[in-house]
C-alpha cells in the first residue's frame, strides 16, 4: 500500500472512530462503530490486538449501561416491575428527548424516562405507594446517568486508543 493510500485509510478510519465516539451521547451504538473501524487493524499491520481491546471496551460499555441503570434502581427499592419501567422509560425518554435538545435532551430524556417509567410501573404493577415509587425512580434516574457517563467515557477511551494505534509510531 502506498504511503498516500495508507494516510488516506488512516484518516478515514480516524473519522469513523470520531463519528462513533460522537454518537454515544445520543444513545446510538457508537462504541460498536469505533470497534468496526478497529477491525481494519490487522490489514494495516497492527495485528488483532487493537481490535480485540476496542471490542472488549464496547462489550464492557454495553454491560455497564444495562446493569448500572438496573442496579441503581434496585438499590433504591425498585421491584422487577420498576426495573422494567425504568428500562422502557429510558428508551422512550431518549427518543423523545433527542429532537427537543440534541445530546443533552437525549441524556436527560433517558434519565427522566427511567424515573417516570420506574415510578409508573411501581405504582401500577407492584402496587407501591408514591413515596416508595419515587425512591425507585430516583435510583433509576441516577443509574441511567451513571451508566451513560460510563459508556461515554469508554467511547472516549476507545477512540483515544484507536488514534494512538493509528498515528503514533511503534517503538
């Protein structure tokens, strides 16, 4: 591969990684887009190790996003119904919040949706009172915020590592 084509490929893969990192706050699968860009590492002569590390980070981000939000809701007293409400509410809230105010609306929409979903499901299906349901909703809100922050942080680590692999010469 000529030097010009190699630089062009690296620029394209850097851009793909940047787009992936930028999609994460919107609740879109940006971590997986960074991993897709890193899939080119063996063909660029870097071997499979960079791809496998970035893939592991994407998997960890998904696990953290799922479990942190549910863990925090459960920690504040949510039942299974409340956790389902938090999960469904965060999805709906993220979708509805995005057009209102991109990025921040997505984050806050997911958090508010998790809160409302947990409270609503606790009252409707677990037959809990408002005060107890509000505790579960608060846990769900902070769980979604913590989970999204962890996913964004891992996306930044993925992208930074990918840039480091692409552009810093091996020693």
